[in-house]
C-alpha cells in the first residue's frame, strides 16, 4: 500500500484497521527477541566436532600448546587468520575468543603508549576523536566512550563511509586520530566497501596527522548468504600500495563461525606495529588459549574448509533473511521506510520516517517483540533523526522470525499512520 496516495478518509479507515490488527497480535502474548546478532543453536551444532578433535594429539608447529607460550599464537592459527583477513602470517597475532578484547587493547595501546612512544599517545590530546560512518556498530562506540575518545560521524553509503566527508575531516581537523569500520557486510547496513573506498581509506595515512590509525573490524569476512560470494577488496594490499601499512589495524574472529563463546580471534598490522603491541599486551596476557587455537586449526585448516563450513551456516540462516525481506516487501511500501537486502552478515537495517524509531520499538515491545533500543547504531545512542532500527534475525527459530517480523511491520504501519493523523 502507498499511504501517500490515500485520501484523509482512507487513511483514517486504514489506521483503524491496522490498530485492530495490532491489538490482535498483542493479545497473542508473544515473547520474541530480535535484539542481538547471535548464532542459533543449530549453527553452533555445526562446530561440535571441536569437542575432542585433538584426541590427545597436541602437536603443533610451535611449542607445546598445553604449556605457557608467547602472545603471538600458534603458526597454524596465524596462517588461518591471514587467509581470512588477506594479510601475511607474520602480520597476524592470534588471540582468544573475542576480537573485541584485541580491539580494546589496541585502542588502549594507542591511548596510553602511542605507536612511536609517549609523545604519540592519543591521551596527550584531550580533544582526540575517531570517525564513524553511521549507522554503525555499538561495541565500537562503547570502546571509545569507555576510554574517553570523542566521536564524530559521517554518513554511511552503499559503498562504505562517505569518503569525501572522511577526507575533509582528516585534512582539516588535527584532533582526528582514527577511523573505525566494518568493511564487509557492515553492521547494520550490510554494505561492502567498494574498491575505491578501500583505496581511499588506505591513502588516509598520507594526509592525516602522524598518529592517525584505521581500525577495520572484519567481523563478517566469511559470513556470506549467497555463493559465489562478493569479495571485499584487499585492505592490506591497498595499504601496501600507498605505503601506509603502519596506519592499518585489522580484526577478525570465529565468534560466528564456530562457538561464539569459545572461538579464536586475530589482529593484523605491520610487523613493526605488532612487535610493539605484543610487548604491551604481554603485561596483561601471558598467552591466549593455544589449545583452542589448535582445535580450530585442525577443524579449519585453510580457506576452502572455512568456505564449506560457512555454506552450512548460510543454509540455516538465509531462509530467515528471506522471511524478513519478503514480509517487509509484502507489508510495507517505501513510503513507510527503507530497508536493505543484505548478501551476508547478521542484520537487516530499517529506516523509518524521521522521528518514529522510538515509537515503533515501543509498540513492538508492548506486542511482545524485543528490538534493539532506538539510537543503538549511533554514538551515545543518539540517532539525530530517530529512524534507524537494527533487526537481528539469526538466533530465533524460523517460525518465530516469521511472526516477529509481521509484528514489526504492523508496528511500522501503526506508528506511521498515527503520526499522520
């Protein structure tokens, strides 16, 4: 239906009809959750072979994985991370179950120590800030908030951050110390950074202040829904072309590949950066879980194994994304809002008419469907237009997704029609 074409009387009649439908759904006593991008249990089952895969064989190319070791991780795991992130193994450090830990350490490292000693520490500048393309990922915002970094935003386009805006900020604002991003299947819009965007990001180190860093969280590097899958241009190769490897930090993990609570993670940068970074974090971490790293290296020895494994994930979650797309297309026209149709990742991003996100989420909550709070995809949870809503369809069963998205669409209709009356 296109509400912009309806007469006032037709709008009033439609509003009453939608209100009645909403009340009927509300009376069902639903309790559904679309808040977090978590794997479902059947996805986790795909990695149950990790339990017992070593069969008492702890042999690795490195030292005994059962004993203390360095913070770099075992060679097999470093090679796997290099394949996933598109780097060289010597440019990779393997961590524990959360890339978030490595990201926090990386920002803290630059805040406290600086990559060229104390004079380069970001904490020397109380106005230091990082650039975010919005809507974006709330965990990145939280790191900056926790460590006292200010945040400045630019629009997210279909090809990644608005690079004209990014370059303008980098050239004109000496307080800008970095850029955050999720380059493949960006959270929540699902966009993939274009070749031009990747090249321009790689070139930022040549025009920015000397302490500027690019932090790219490739959380969804292998989380494709369709095959053959679209490819992200190689970010490290682009940095090498521009001679800016020291300004680039890449992150990835198996959090949504194997066990979310028991995976492994990686950080990649120039060998010089990593050598200094390793000396920094060893004060807090003697060594990450190298037994778990070996388990993962045995289960996923190379990129071919990763791809075959992730195709099984796609078989499980693609039907859920299909339901989201089909329901929104059936229930809503573009005068109710706009939404993406991602080829991978974990989210669908919905933009309502300006000012309605909070009300839509309130209505959904009262009808028994939990959604991420309005503003979560913006720094300090402040969406200036109050319109972006992140939908996370992976964790619930398909039948619950079907009902939850129906409720969501009806709430969009009701909030929109109420705002027009």
